[in-house]
C-alpha cells in the first residue's frame, strides 16, 4: 500500500466537515488517488470517493427549502417530523426537556418533501435536575433549560393541518408529547423505526445514526432538531430494491391498520417455536404476542399458528388488536376481536 498517498498529506491543517474511512484491502490499488489543489476539499473528497479503499462521510446540512416536483398532480400530505429529549423513559414520571418539530409537505406521487420546512425547537425546565447520564448523552444542562417552557401556541399552529406525525421511535415519543399536550392524540402517527423493514432493504441497522451513515452523512446526534433534519433526509431517499422513498412507505403504512396478535392459551411446549418466530412474552398479560404490519401478514400468521402451534386443537382462537394510525404507538387500545383457528 506504499503507493497510496496518506490522507493527512492531502488536507491542510484546518479541519473540514468530511470524514474519511479507509477500508482494509491488502491488494495494490490500480488507480492511486491524485492530490487536488490545497484547500479544495470537495475535489479531494470526490477523488477519494472514486478510490476503492475509501468512503466519504459528509456533515449533514439541514435542508430548509425542498425543490418542487415537476409534473406532479397527486397532491401533498402535510407531515410533522418530531423528536424529543427527556429526563428518562417513563412519561408518567419523567419530563420532556427538548422538543423539535419539522413541518413540511410531501408529494404523494414521489414521496419527496416539497417547499419550505417550518422548524420549531424548544427547551422546557423539568423542575428537577437533569440526570447525569442524560446530560452526557444530549449535552443539555440544567442551565440550558432553567426557566424555559415549550411554546404551546407555536406547536399548536404547526400541528394545524398536519396529516401525519413521524418519529423514529414513536412508541417512546408519542406518549411523552401526548402527556404534555393532548393535541398530539388527535393526529395519525407513523414510526420510521418500526414501520419500515430496514433489514429487508439492505440496512444493517435501523438506528438513525446508522441509516444516515449508510447515506454518507454524519451529524451531531441526540439533539432533537438535528435528529429531525437527519431523519427527514434519510426518509427522502429511495429505499434499495423498490425505488420508493421511505416517506412513501410511511404514508402507506399510516393508511392501513396494523395488528397485535396474542397466541392465547398457546401450549407451553411450543414456546421455543413462538420465540423463534418473533413473538415476545407479555409478562403483564402472560401471553406470547407479535406485531403484524398488515392484514396479509395477519392471515399468514394465523395459518402458521394453525399448522405449527395449535395442531389438532378444536375451538382454538387467538386475540387480535387492530390499531390504526390514530392509536398506534399510543397508550390507548385499538379494536379487540377473537379469531378462530
């Protein structure tokens, strides 16, 4: 590898918002990277990116004005991308210390954001010291939030006309914001972490930092506004394999119910099958359950239970909770019914 120029020799001493990752490769490169004029960082990045032994990571820059989509006549949906930072995990005992929201129109046909992005980012004093581990994770201190409160009028105005709220862990964020402001309960929600099968689309991690990294970006994570900007840009990219954006997937997911199936009275000796299938044990209700994205998945699952778990059992039935986007990821229950196997 002696004929590969050292990266440090190619850059001036001043730091630039580009991270270079060198892949381990013991073969001799066929096309050594040529240096660019001093200070021309983009040219250097492009040249390194063409070399098989390097990948380029750029600092993610917020987009506040998305281009129009030419020739689209399908209309738009108003979407709110949301993130919170909190003092802990339990919304009944802990508090929001930062709330960020991006409000933008999404073209239905292309699944792309269009037009201006309305931004809100605010602190709130929780009335108690912020735990040290939260300060270490977010960088938010007691001094930052002292005397601060969320601008409820501004938040309410941004929610007006919104069709969908998106969070990357809606099961966490939704209970917190609904507990703080009931207006959030009147909106449909989608979860970009759970409503998209990222592994099926070639992503090794569903964590937001990992998804941004796969697109060639790095950013200052665990601050609500930058997390929102990163999420919006990740969701605006086409998913590998189907050429649709992740936003398109979420709009479709929000329009259809999902299901939580409980394998009621499943034989104890079948627990390993259920666990391997993806069921999780609900300790409170003492039952194995699984979340299913759509009706087709529900039909497949009941067929599998009939053939592999409740074999030969007459009058076997399972409990199913149907959840639409209005209650999904909230503490409120959906419509419960029993399905005979």
